[in-house]
C-alpha cells in the first residue's frame, strides 16, 4: 500500500468536516453571495425610482390645484402672466357734441329736450374763422350745472338759412337761441362770459334778439 494515498484521504475528509461544521455543506448557497447583493441593489434602485415618481406626481397635483380652472373653450392662464386688463376711460356724461344742420327747422327735432342752443355760423368762403368748440362746450356744461340744457350746432355754409342770417350778421359768429324767446348773435372773440350774456339777453327778448331779425320773426 502506498503511504501517500493514506495521508491524503484523511486530509480531504478533515476539510469536508470543517466545512460542515461551519454550516456550509455541498448544497449550501454560500458561494451565491455575489448574486444576492446584485438583486438587493436592483430592488433598492426600483424602490428609489418609485418614491421619486410619487413625489413628482404630488407636486404636479399641487400645481394643478393652485392653477385657475379652465374649460374646453378657454386657454389655460399662466399664473405668472395674469395681468389686469386696461380699463377703458368712461365717457363723460356731461360731454356735448356739436351737430351740423342744414337749416333751423331741424332744431325742432334735434333740440326738443334743450332750453337753448348755440348755432355756429362759419366764416364765408375765403374768410378765416375757427369754430370756438371749447368755449361752446364749456358754457354748455356751466349752464347745465345750473339747470339749463344747451344744444350745440353748426349751420352749413351752403344752406339758405345761412345766407339769410349772414346777410344781417357778421360771420363767423355763434347764434344764441332760447326756446320761446329770442336769439342773439355773438361775434368777434367768443368767450364763455359773452355766451352766457347772450343766453341772458335772448331769454329776455320777447321773440327777437338784438342781432336783427327779419319781419318774419326769429
């Protein structure tokens, strides 16, 4: 018998006994440690990704709740871009507009709700003259505050009434007419004071003003 074989076998048996004593037999998974670590790493990564997705979803829900509601027919309004619309300047209820007429007969329908009227007589062709719009409007507002409503008009220069009036009154001028009373022409430098004086004078007239009316009346 070979003495080398006898000494080798006990050594093999002794090594096997040491492994079994350590709890690692031939069918033990001690050598699978590397695989288990890899699986744990993958599972941990998936958990972290899932947690991150939940956080992002929660933030998006908060933003949606904070944003203004929208319907199918409207665009979503960016929260940072909400800007109040420019408000339009309200119209002045006391504003008076100068209307152009072709004859005095039109005053019977256009000035029914007024006490007096200012009728501008433009300068004759070839002569200089500017309508005193500001003075007429300012006087109308002053008288309106005192209960006297005044309408503003401009007579066409090619009308028959214009020719008749300017044959007796210099133009440009403002013809002040008070309903049921008379009329007074105001010419030269047109001011608010002179227009108010014209209203007073026309109110005191018995039917014709100081401007010189024809035999047919004013």
